[in-house]
């Protein structure tokens, strides 16, 4: 167990008693006279934390010479206060005094002192709120994060000053002294009193201003009522009515005794969050909060859409009262007590609830999140140099080789040394096993240009599925054989290489960098997802020892997910089970395995030092000995609310480079310090309750790439995660512009077998799917043969072409005037059969027009001024095929198409889109169902088509495209 300081403070309790006081006094040397009117408390006692005090009203009187002389009296408050640590003071405080005459000696005097107050104050000038942290031992490989308990309490430390004070009618009696033995505070206030009265007027004794640390206790004091024997009381007041001094009771007192013991209430809210990997759990689940609802000991709540918020108030009090009255033969008593303060507070998901949904029934634990702090800075640079300053065609890397991991693309400088265009082959010899991956590139120009090789799509690999899911087992530099080291899958990327070679005629290779794709702004995303039971051999075994790890962080650089580290390591010799610290994780991210940089382009630093070892917010919550598993996941902090650390931006300068950590634990003591509000600082400032975030990570998903047989990303392909037992879909995803997909809700069921399916390809995995883990699969599909291509360039010499894949139109833009490194934009245009593209030279917006023939029929003009992100459509004609159009220097647009009757029809629009010539037949009959085209020369328009008899035919218009011959 480790103990930490949270904070120190002044601790106080106060209470004020108010009452009327009348006392019957008489000399001590006369026979006891008949009772006169009186009402008084005797005694009043206080206690809070360790301190206590008593105030008892009484009186003294002198003798009267047996009734022959005047005499004096004094009404006093006999006060004793104890500071709880050995200092006690006893003093009589005079409330009233006076002189009686000889004539009054025989009967005495009923002295009306009037309204009185007795104030209780107790303080400890320096108390310490502390935390005891107890963590179970880490289990064997595959076990969950060990149970950790937090115990919060407050203590008066040795040497500080404790004070107890009672002030009666403005006169204070104080006991003060040093604390000799450290002692825990109980945050409890006791006020007890007995109030007597024989007057027929109701007399009230009231306790008010009860406060702990200046916080009123009205919300902690229960509703209590007792009526009996003609008297009544609540927890803060008694009302006593006597019978007077005449017959039949002749001044015998009625009285009420009230004893109260109230602990400051503890308000607590548990916010439950359950995830289906990276989204809110879509189904309803029953969860149990142990410690809620007093005698029951727990409360079952329903998490809807992965969320619940539940609150409770823990109370501890004891109230008792008794009434004695001469008119009644028995004492009237009553009492009430409660103690709903539990031993522990924690939350779980119901196993039966999980079972009913087919989910992982062992995944019931909801981990609580504690203190947050800056954990680690983790980022990846946009490029990473591999070989620079040389132009040799073959680059050899000694020893274990060079790491080519963690990036999707290898950026290579290439140029031709003779001619205009040459075909180049770049071959990379990967390790282990010297597997060669190669790419063929068409190189243009004598100046070095950048060419991007997709390391996840080598041109010489033809397998249809690659299920490489993790980088394990890694190279072990200590192992001379490295038998069993991971062999890179065809589409996994390249972990390490020993050679990069260029072959081809009249070619030269310059600098080589790992790189993000051209123009990428956010290339690296992170998933901080602590797996529950999934493990892998971390590196090859050696010397009788093996190393096993799990998954915490997985980087995703444009579809390359080779960057990965876990939160624990298990060794067999000697047998050790180690939870990684944040510093351990940082070191692992920055590590090299021999000559191989483990995570290329990454830089990680620990953020919070252990500069104050005694204090919880630094000595425990820090990056030195704080656990790596505390990073990410689902966190909550003041000013931000909930944050899910999945899909975070870890690109250099990205929004999530600073990764926050939040401690994890299983349960907290129910008798926590009641006014240490929002101890973990997860709610708005000023919140007066303890807020606990309880998190459960459930389910999983499939992810990966869809590639085409043309080696490019294959967009808009659907991948579905299916449950083996029923073939039911557990979520699907569509490949994006870089071919990457992620399956969605309802998400895969933990520990159940699944299949990942894309078109006719089926991995048969994951078997099983692990809770809070994504499983990678890459598919290579045959590109549909029905695609159409049309191209043009604008006045700025920017190159564009358009394609159709499965009816969806994509616009491609070259990165340079040399028509290389095209970037794809998948448009919103679907259902296309064929198309024609033209750039509008006269358009100040540099617009692009697509003339599209839809599979369902119809010809439509689509205009875009934002590189294809959005389109404005105009119907040109309801029928026809083989679309073509031309634009002249004035911006006039000439649309033509073939009709089902073998004619060519046309329509002319001006630069503003207004119709100049409506639909008109331009060529009558014998037009073959083949491509047609139109162009302008010296203000004349020409149409070229295939005549069914005469073959290729050209017709000319000299009247602005209205007639042709």
C-alpha cells in the first residue's frame, strides 16, 4: 500500500444553541422552598471529530443568616472543553448574579436571565486529506489490469494545533494544544441537550448554524419528529411546556432529552460509459453500482446507448429523544438512525445482460478513472529520411537493415538521364527471409521528381487477402537466428529492409524518404485502446526466456498500422509480470531493435515528472511511475467532459499530440472525505459532490485496406464483419479514397468467432474477436472492367481525368504539370454508365464539367468549381448515350449524343448555362453505337463518329454548330 497527500487545510465545526433561561435560586441555609417558575438546559454536550465540550447551567448562593440578612446568588455555565489530544479546560462562566433580601430568603427568587446562547467551535489548524492506494498483484499473460482500491480519509497530524471552544453569552472557554498522536477525522457533529421547564408557556431550545468547514449541515440533518407526553422535538429543536407551580404538580419540571449525532452527508454521482470499440454501446445493458441504496447495498441501472448517470447520498446519523412529564406515568421515547455509508463504491456490467446479447460475459468490470495529467507527447513527423545525398542505383543497409515501417508511402526521387519517359522498377529486399517487393514506375523528365510507392501495395504481390494484424514477434537483437520473427504480409508494409534497388534504362535515383501522401495535413491517427485478453509474443524468444505483450497504442498512418505497443510485459525466465509505466511506453516508442528504428518518424516524451513524491497529483499521477494503461481510452476532465482517445491526431503539430492520462482503479471507500468535492476534477468548478467516471470497453471491429488489381486503393467497396454462428452482420464499412475501411455498429462480439467479408473474399477471421481490439485484413479485388476514362487540362496546365467504378465517378488531379502522382476525389455522382470531361478555359473559377450518361437513362451536365468536392447538375436530355461535348473560346458548350434510332442530337449552352440551341438532330441515321466526339477549329465545329456503312466519318458545321454536313 502506498499513501499520498491530497491537500492540507483548516478543519472546523460549529454549532449554536439558543434558549431562554430562568433559574430558581435561594440561600443555602434555609429549608428548600416550594419550586418557583424555571426553565433551563442541563447539560448541553458537544463533540466533533476528536474534540468535546460540556456546558451545564447551575447556580450558587450565599447564606442568609437563616433568613435574617440579605444574600447573594450567581447563575453560572459550568464549562469543560477538551481538544481531544490531552488539553482540557474547566471554567465557570457567570450568566447572572444578584442579591436577595432577607424577606426573599424563605421562598427564593425566580431569576429571569433571558435569552442565552452557547456556541460550539472546534478546529484543527492543519489537517491532511490522504489517499491509501492498494493494488493487487499483476496476473499471468492475458489477465486484466489488476484491481486497485482508493481509500480517502482526513487526518490530524502530530504536532498541529487542535482547539475546542464553548462561548456562553459571549464569554469563551478554550482548550488548545498540540496533537500528540495522529488521528483520523470522523466528520461528525454531536449535540445533546436536556431542557427543563415548569412554566405553562412553551419553551424552545434550538440548535442552529451547524457547519463543517463553513459548509452548512442542514442537508445532512434528517427530518425527525417526536411528539409525546405533551412535548415535542425535531433533530434541531425541543419544545417543553410545564404545568406551572400550583396544584397538582407544584412546579415539578417537565423535560426533554435530545441526543443527535450527524455525519456530514456524502453526495456521489457515478457516470457510466460503455463503448462498442470506438462508439457508444448500441444496446441496453444492466449495470450494478455496489454501495448505492443503503440497506440494499446496490442499485441496478440501465445503460442506454452506452451511458448512465446515477446519484446517491450516503448518510450516517443517530437521533434519540425522551420526554418526562409529571402528568404521565412513563417516559415517551423515540429514535431514528441510518448508516447508508458503504464500505466501497464500484460498478459492474451484468454478466447475464452481456450473455443475452451474445457478448463477452467475462468483461463485466467497469474501471473508475481518477486523476488526469499530461501523460506523454506522441507524434510522427511528416517525412523521415532513409537515404540521402547519393544517386547510386542500389542502396544497401548493413546488419539488421533499415526500418521502413510506420508509413504508408516511400517517397523516392527519380529522373531520366536520356529520353523523355522511362520505365523504372524499384525493388526492396525485406527481412526476414529476403522477400523482395517491387514497384514499376513511369518516370518522366530530366529533373528529379517525387514518386510515391505504396508500401502496402507492392506491384509484384497478387494474394487476394493479407491478415497480418500486428508487428509481433519483433526482431530480437540478442537472438542470432530470430527464428519465428514476423514475416511481413504482402500488404502489411515493410518492417525492415536490407536493400533498395533501381533497375531500368537511363534512370537515376536520388533521396529516399518515408513520407505521408502528397499534401496530407493529418496523416497519423492513434488508437489508445487497452485490450483485455489479447496477447502476442513481443519478440523472438532467446536464452530460455520469452516476452509476451498486449495492445495499448496502435498508430495508423494512412492505413499502415505497424506502430504498436502494449501496456504490460510478461516474461518466463525469471517469471515476471510487469505493468509498463508511461516512461516505459515512451522508451518503447523511441526504441531501435538493433539498427532498426522500431517506429519510424515517431518522437515520444514523458510529460509529467515525479517532482513531489508525497503528493497524489504528482507523486502518484506522473509519467515516471504512472501506468501506461492510464493513457487514453475514455477520459473525463473539467472543462472538456468525456473524450475518447481513438482516431486521435498524432501527426506532428496535431491536436492530440499531448496525450492525457487518467488513473484507473476498481473501487473507492464509501466513507470518503465528504466535502472533498469533485476530488478528481471531472466536473465544473463548484460542483459539490464526488463524481466517478466508470468505463467499460466492449466489442471490437475489423479494419484494413481494399486494394485493386491496378495496385491503387479500391474505393467505395463494402467490408462486412459477420458472426460465424449466424452470419449476422456485426457492422460494415466502406473503403475511402486511400482504400481504408473500418466496420461500424453494432460491432463484433467479444470472444466470439467472426468472418470479415469483402465481395466474394472471406478471411474466416477473427476467431475469436477480442474485446476492445480491431482486427486487420487487406483485400485485393479485381478492378471492374466497365470503367470509362475521359481527360483534359485547364489553362493553368493542371491535368484531370475522370473514371467510373461500379457506377461511381471519381475525379483525379495530377500533382504537377508533368501529369504524375494523381490524387483521387470520389464524387457524389453515382449510377454513371459513361462520361465526358472538359475544363472550362474561360471560366474564372476554373470549373470542370462532366457530361454523364446514367445507367438508368438520361444525360446530365455536372459542374464543379472546387476540385470535385461538390457538383451542380443540369439535365441536358432525358435519353441518349455516347455523350461528348466541346467548349469554344467564348465558353459556348456544345453537347452531342447518340440516340437509340442511330442519330446524333445536340444542344448548345452559353457560358452562363442558358440554352442557345435546344435539342436538335445534327446527324440523321446510320450512326453506330460507338464513341463519338466533337471539337472546334477556327470557329467551325466538327463531329467525328462511326458510320454503320462508311466507317469513320467527319462532319463540319460553319454556322456555330446548328447544322452539319
